[in-house]
C-alpha cells in the first residue's frame, strides 16, 4: 500500500482507508465500517437501505458527506467505493442501531457537552488540554509552553478577525506566510518533513521550534496592530514581516550552533529519544554504583 492508502484493523476487521494529502483528511470505507458495526452478511444492501432511510428522514447533507474513491478489494482490483471523512462517518454512525455503535454515540454526546461547557467557561479548554497532553506523556514544562503558544495564536487570530481576515482558507494562507518566513517551509511541507498527517504541527515541535513559532506569531500580531492592514494582500505582507523576525533569529542561532534548529523529529520520535537517553543514563548510573 502507498502512503495515501492503507488498511486499518478495527476489532480484527479490515477497514479500508484513503489519505487525501491535499485536504489532509482520512477517508474510510463506509461499507467496511457498517460490516464491522452491524455484522451484516450484506453490508452493501444495509448501506443502500440506510441511505434511503436517512434521505426520507430529511438528512439533506448525506450526499455531501459521501465521497466516491477507488479502493482495493479482496480480489486485488480497485472499485468505486462510498467513503466518508471522520466527521461524516461519525454522523452516519449515529444512525446505525447497533450495540457496537453505542460507544461512538456516547463519545459524541460527551464531546458535545464538553464543548458547551467550554463556551460558557473557556478556562475548561485549557484544563482539558493539560489533561490530554499529560496522558500523551508530555512534560509539564512543555505543556505550559504549548498552552502559552495557544494563547499567542488566539491573540493573532483575534487581530486577524479585527482586520477582516476570514477563518479557514485566509487563516491558512497567512499562517503559511508566517511559517515560510521563519522556518522555510509551508505548513504542509513542514508536516511532511516531520512525517505527520492529521496531527497538529504545533504538538510535534521541539521547544526551540515552538518558541520561534511563538516569536513569529507575536511579531505578526504587533505589526498588524501597528500597520492596520485593510486587505488580505496587506495582511500577507505583515505576516511575512512577522515571520522574518523569527526567521532572522533562527538563522543567527543556527550560525552560532553550527546546525539547523528545524527538526524532522515528531512528538513520538522525540519522546522515544528522550526515553532512550533516560535509560542510557540510568544504566550508566547503575554500572557506576556497581563498581
């Protein structure tokens, strides 16, 4: 299988998936998910009946969720298959009356409740983020720095909102300008460099990368407040200027260090490297104590 296509296992069942590198999304075979959750001997018929049922119930967005992709079948040939991304798949799962689908439905209800809570009390967002990062094995120092970087990003997007920058594509365009100016990569290329897909780039930065990214975003925010750009093109110019501040700092540090500070390591690799260093240190200490 290529980088873009693979087969994932769910409870010993094969789920065919496709990675869209441009959209940065995983797409899952709906038929495979239905077979896994329902145990149906004819998942294609089940899916056909479910589509009719959902359409009758007024689910008008159903065919916007479905994406048809050529996926490899058990005979080794590729056939057009109904697929959906994670969001679309979760919506479809809500309509499947199966005990195996219940954990997904409970999770969706929990996430929805938490988002309502966070709207009423934004501090809960940071508390949950801290809890999630700790479970993933990040250090408290790294987490505190990461939460600060989220605050810095929020100040930047608030400034963009004030200047009429639209969420989504325009945010992405300006973020690319900042990242290119300080790191020499677009956001997508930077993620490819670290072998990431849906994972957050920010979550996979070293402390130094994170600090430089914060410097780039803070500089952009302050320059935007000063220059008050009125168009997207002018905001792009400001973004490049802000990113260049951190870019110059990076180049100056690299000259003194004699090496690049842009790391290809992602969070898993960084954690593994850290653990290996700790094991080596402990082994040396034990050897020293035994002498």
